[in-house]
């Protein structure tokens, strides 16, 4: 604002013809120049603060997505309404050989993030990219080797293997028991009461010799 005042005073000086007016304007010019000189210089903001200001709003972690694969790519589909209206630089994906993270900045006043660590197999950082479509971001992870992935991450694979081992048994009754234990652990109160009742009835029948213990 002071700079604008100074420019206007200088312009008036070029038009002033009377000495008294010229002197008044010169005094004002010197006064403004001194004020501008004595103004504190704004402190530069560090990069993190700049990034925070540019983000604005609050950050939402994306948990819902779909995925597919071709011989060369793993494709992750993330639905985000209106994402196509953002500047391209607001949609950023950083890739490493075994991970990627997505950041969508300032979409309807919010920021959205998604991180995948420990991908099942290595990907090519240079060959991977992202595409912005209508209401969707498509993350394209280029496979280093053209082979089928049974899941996205190493954690998912280990979880599936543990689950399979729990039910993969030559004894059918043991497999059923494992299934009941899982249903009991994950079920609501009603489910737990039902399983408990079935268990008690089965024990009673077994003790009477009516049926073998096969629950």
C-alpha cells in the first residue's frame, strides 16, 4: 500500500508546476520512502509451512479402492468426485520399487491420501504413472516381471496363507472347529449365544453316546 502511495506522489510531482505544491509533495515522497525503508522484511516461510498452507482443509485417508491387472500393469482405481476439475499438479503419486503413495490436494476443501507399502512384487518406478479420469484417479504400477499377482501386498498374502492353513486340514471336524472359532471371535452377541448353545447340545449328545464329537 505504501508503495502505491509513493508511485502516486511521484506521478503528481511530474505534474506539479507551483513551487509550494512541489515542496509539499517532495516532503511526502521522502516520508513515504523512509516508511518503506523501515518496514520489517517478511520472514521467509519454510517449505513445510508453505506446503501446509497450500494444502488447506484437513486430510482424509482413502480406504476404498478397486484393483485389476494386465500382463504389464497393476491398476488401482480410486473414486473421488470432481477430481478431474483440479489442476494436474494437485494429484501427486510417489513410487518406489515396493510402494506408492497418493496425495490429492484441496479437493472440495479436503486433502486425500492413500499409501501402499510392501507391494507383493517389485514395480518399475519409471514405468509407473497416474491418470486422472472423471471422478476417479487411476494409479498404474508397471510390473517389473510380467506375472500374475494373487494380491496387492505382502501382508495380504501372509494373511491369506494363515487363513488357508487354519482350515486346510485332513480332519473335517478340525476344519469345522476352526471355522466356528473364527465365527465366534468375529460374531455379535447373538452369534456367540447360538454357537455356545450348539456346543453345549453337542457335548450332551456325545456324553450320552448318541453321536460322535464332530462339531
